[in-house]
C-alpha cells in the first residue's frame, strides 16, 4: 500500500506569501530530478549535507528562480532516503511553478505526513516518535514543546522498550515450556513471573496516570471561572489576562455566554473560560447561559470558584461548592472583593468540601493576589503528579494501548491464581506485548498508519 519507490515532493513551509519557501523532495530520484533543472553544480557529485546556490530553469531554459538546494544523501536524512530541500523565494507563483516542474520531471505530490511515514518505515524513528513530530509542530507553549521534544527523542519509546523486553524474556521461558509440554518441565518460576507482572503493572499505571497531565499540557488546561452573578468573575478574567477582555458591569447577568481566552503560566497553557453566573435565571437567554456554565464545569480540568465576600454567606458558598464540586477536578475558591471588607477571614468559608488551603483572598479590581492565584493554578496542575520533566503520556492512542496491556497483565495474574496452563498464560502475555508494540509501531497495520499520518501537514 505504501510505495517507497516513488520520489515525492511537497512544500515544507506554510502556504502563503513570504520571504522564503522550502520545497522538499524525497526518494531515489530526488537528486537527479533537481540536478536536471539546476544550473550551478552537478548535484550528483556533491557530498551529503551540503548547500548549493544556482538557478532552476524549465524545459525551455527560462529561469524560474534563484535557489539554494541542500542535499541529504541516504541513509543520513530525515526520511532515510535521498532528500533535496529547495529554498526559493516565497512567491506562491514561484513555488507552484517549481513544484509543477519537479512533478513533470518524475516526482509525485506527497500525501499528508508521507515524509514522516517514510522515516518510520525506513527505521529512522518509531511510531511514537513520529507522532511526537506532529505534536511538536502543534505545540503552543514551552511545556508542550518540551514534552513533544522528549517523546521525539525516545522518552516514551525507551519506557515501552524496557517494559516489553522484560516481558519478552519471561515469555520466552513460558514458550519453552510449551515445547516440552509432555515432560512437565517448568522453566519460568511462577512467583518470579507474578512479581515481574506486578512490577510492570506499576510502571504502566504510572504512565496511565500521567495522561491527564500530559494531555492537559498538550491541549491546554480547561479552566472554568464560575460563581454567582456579580461575584467578579469577568473582572478576575481581565486581571489574569491583564487586559479588558470581558465586559464588566454592576448589572447582574452581564455575562450570558462563555468567553474563552488562553493564559500562559510558566510554559503551561490554561484555557480560561468565563461563564454566566450560577443562579435561577430570569429569562430564557440567561437560562441557556447558566446551562452552558454547568456543562463547562463538568468538562473542566480546573475550576476557579469566585465569590463576593460582602454579599455571599459561608452557607451559600458551601451550597455552591456542593453543586459544582467533582472529585477529579481541582478547585480553587477566590474570596473576591476583599477591598470592600478587608477584615474578612478565609477561615469563615471553610467547609467539608472546601479546605482552607483551597481558598485565596483577593481583589480582582485592585489586582490583589492575582499573581499568587497564577502560582496556585500552576501548582495545582503539577501537584501530586509527575512533573513536566518526567515521561508523560499525552497521546490518547498510547493511553488506550497501555490500558489494554494492563488488562492483559491482570488476566495473567488471574491465570496464575487459578492455576491455568502455560499456553493460556503465554497467550495473555503475548496480548500484552501486542498492545505495547502498537505504541512504538513494532506491531502496526495499514489502517493504523493511515489514521495517524493523515493528521500531519502535507510537507511533513
């Protein structure tokens, strides 16, 4: 299905007008195709990783552009094939003319992700590293960049390879027992196997548990700002962003739809969502806004509950927390408008569901404790979890494969408890290995590869 004999071509830089455009060719004819239209040097005689200036001319000898062609000879290239990167002027017309010229000379247009697909098929990277390339291109914060870079350099691959090798070594002993089935020989110590499976499960569960943080860093942490009308939610949003993004008014119910903005704190992106006030709505439009608020709360990873220290009683705060509290969501309560009642004590609002450590006194209007709130938001993402320098799982496909692998290892332990025969134990171990292998691409299908690489941009 994947024809590696073709030479492919695509624009590697973004579409549109710019100072420079880079056209990438990869395949057995990449250098000869470029050499056929390049006037400067004989590219076929040049060393790998060298750049050469000259002109590209069409079949009629007309100069299309002055270019710089960089040569990467196999196997020392991104794809593992001969690669030429043609740096030209960034005119859409010039780029179109050059690509059409290369196609006429024998190249074909690349499909989405085909350069990285070839790198995977030619053994330049495994599947999890290839997926990290797409994550790296899409990264919008320092943390998401660092996480993708670590995965691209083999962070996840190394963890999975270690787990698989330990299982493979033991599976080999189980398989050996099957060859001597009639002689009732036991090569694999069952106690040692149980200990190994439990150890591997511990490592797998740590990776599974890291998905929430990893995915949040990759996608941005959904952070809902909720509370009663006139609590100061929109003022707090503006203070966090340091700009007047939301309309602020003394009229209750000003915010009727959600307002979403991004905030970067120490390299982590927070997707802030200002919501309509929680109350019994006075009209249909506000009712829709309140319903959206509750939906956003259910979908959030972090929740900032804002309340007015002058107008809201401790009992009302406790009632609101009961309505919106979810076990899997971190919550910070902002006791707002402290400038109007500076003698208010945070301890007054402590309840069974709201400990003192989760209450922050503030005045959004005067920027009091806004920077501290930012610090607490960042800490709440990392608190009790692996930090961003650890190996994190951010890919939903990897997460699902790890869960299935863990379930297969549960079956191994159940089989050991029930004393089932080694052929069934071997089957469960092989199944676990299969799921782990799907992460790195040691076990893959055309459909899986199509699904993954179709999400890439065409020039990558």
